C-alpha cells in the first residue's frame, strides 16, 4: 500500500469518531475551543469534516492557555466540569517568563489517564513484580505525580525517593530491591558516579530498566549507559497538558537503530506537522508534535502545540510491529530554545530578559555542563561595567535562582577587549548558550 493512499496515517487518528464527537461537544461547552474555531475561520462541523479540514484548525499555543487562565483564574474558560469534580491539578514545570500553564483532570479523567499510562508501562514490561525508584519530586509539575499514579496502576511498588539525598536513594534502591529507575539522563549518570564511589558498580544494584525523560541523546550514551548499568533504557515523552508517548518493549535502541515512543490512538490523536506549512509529514520526516488527548472531559484541548520537533514513525514502521504510531526515541528537540537543567525547564529568553534589566550587565554567556561528579551545572559569565564585581555576581545569582529555580555559578568579567575577541567573528554568530552535557 502506498503511503500517499493513506494520508490519515500521518495524523494517526485511530479514533476519528471519538475525536469528532468530543470536539463538537467541547465547541459547544468551552468558550476556549469556540475561540480556537473563530481564529481558524471554521465551524465545528467544518473542522471535523475530514483530516485535511482538521489540519486547518489553528493549534492551541501556550499564550492562548495563559491568556485564558488570566481571564478566568484559576482554570480558565476551558473548564467543562463543575470545579468540585476536578481531582488533580498540575502546572507546567519551571518558570517560562510567559507564565505557567495550569492543567487539570476530573476523577474519571485521572482514572482513564492512569490506566492509559499503565498500559504504556506494561508494554515496557513493568508489572506487579517491579519495584520502581521514582526520582522525580511529587510536586506541582505533572511528571512526578502522574508517573506515581501510572506505576501504581500497573501494580508495581513505587519508591518516592525524589526528596532523599542521592546516598539515601541508593540505600532505598538496594534495600527494597528496585528493578526500575525513573530519572533524567543526567541524574542516571550522577547516581552511577555516587554508586561507584561507594564501592559498588551500578551494574550490581539490580536495576534492570532505566526509564528516562525525553532529551536528545547520542547512540554512544545509550550504549555506554546500558552497559554500565546492565539495564535496558526506555524513554517517555510527556507534557503538562497530558500529551504522552512511551518506548515499546524494544527500548531506546535495538539492533543498532533508535527505538520508538508510541501512543495509543484510542486515547490520543497526535500529529507531526511541518511547522511552516502545517501539513502532516511523511513517515521518517521531522516536524512539530501537536497533541490532542481524547480522554479528558474536564479540560478538553485540541491540537496542543508542544514546541517539540520530532521524527514521525508511522504505524507498523517500528520493528516491534505495533500499529500504534509514534516518534523516534532520543531525537526530540525543542523548536524554541529551551534547556532542561535538573529536570527544570529554562528558557534563555527569560534569563536574558532578567540579565538585561540589570544596568551593570553589558553582555553574558552561559555554559551548561556536568562536573567531574556528573552534577549538572550552569555557569554564567557576565561582562560587567567597570567597578562592579562580586556584588553584581551575587545579585544576579540570587535573582536568577528566584526566577528560574536553578542555581547559576556567576562570574563577573571586566575585560571588554578579551571578551569581544572571544565573541568576535564566527563566534559572534554562535549562541550565547552552550550545552556540553552528554548526548546533546
Ligand atoms: Zn515499537
């Protein structure tokens, strides 16, 4: 069968009927969705006429969500259940300078979503016999708490080690015989170092499965980490709006090729589109991921723009043989510049805005790296006006910590000549932000 004859494959509408019914209902009940239609110049019936018409529906963007919340706090005009029926509220992680998104689930939504995520985890082989060390904090962000519900739904035991020191995390992993470690890639590295320093190679911990959050990762890092831990790497993708994808049983890499993060088309309609034309991309091509959760009654959202650039994997293209569509593992990239440091989202635009408000700062550059102990660090060099030094560095560090939740090592520099040499010519075009961490 030629790809041209199945355009809907790129849209991945497994449950087109379910999507159209929930969209038509939401268009009636949610002023937010009605406004989305108005922006698009479409009626609800026109938008769901067929997949090409659907692709004319303007995506839901972050600023739309924030403006909606600001207009009707805290849940916005998009709330479609009475407030007492809301059971879980999450916020987008970090601080963006553009505000935090608020998302929420009814009790029924939470049940459906936890079962859907549990099914993904079961595809990765997780079940009642597993003990899971969850290193993400159970905070206001969705990642930690939604994983907690999902792993519990599989019957696995979840060690909520996010609040413990690294040493105590390792003690808990050993004591309870954890089989699965859920962490950021950099934190997997960090734990390996601490473990080795305590005289125990990570491979002897008994962890069989490493589940890491989305980040661009090199094939070498994947191979080396699996060897070091004697464990298989799996990846998941998730946003605070509830758009999710998980590795299948093949993991992040198998037989020398990258794995696939799949989604179940019965619970989500995800599209990968060319960011310029808005057209769906073909199998193997890159584009922006747009997501539509199909199981949310409290906050129905359609075509949510993720700002993530991904490679589309059509149904049945993954060697696992699944007819669930997906995206390539290990190669998700941000379309707008954003960095994740210690699991927190940092937007350069926000840091820049903060720095340039300080009259003593003339220029800056940032380096994100891992130190000898594999800790993630952010070094910020500022070019300061003459006569301003330590005090400026302290002030900038304190302000940025408050704004972003990340601690910056700030170094003030006064030598304008050397500074301009270092950033002249080709380097002047280079980004002020350099990410030297693994795999990036
Ligand atoms: Zn697969």
